[in-house]
C-alpha cells in the first residue's frame, strides 16, 4: 500500500507531528516565563528557540495564542501579554 499515514510522517530531522507538538508545548511553557518577565518576545527569538523548525515555530505560536497571549501580526512581529 502506497498511501501516506499522517500520524507517522516525518518532518524536520525525522520527527513525527506528535514529537513536534510536544517540543512546541515545552517551548511555549519556557517562553511564557520569558514573556512574563520581559513583557514581550520577538518572533525571531521564537524561531531561533525552535531551531528554525517551521512546524515547531507555528505550533508554539498557536499554543501561546491559546493561552491568551497576543501573538502580533506581520506588522508587529512579537508575542506579548494581553492587557
């Protein structure tokens, strides 16, 4: 059978989606502390923390948004605490 199984597809460095999601959750927890201390974190800093892995980066932003943080937009590329 030549069909793709989305549950086991490899992403960057051979990681599965579930592994990327777990990494993003861990990363977002660490970034929350940094955001609460500094007030905001730039998108470029998040991308570096995600080791330039686009999927982990996007999932991290998603989890931060779900937790009530303002993830900005293309004009304001930063994540900050919501007022």
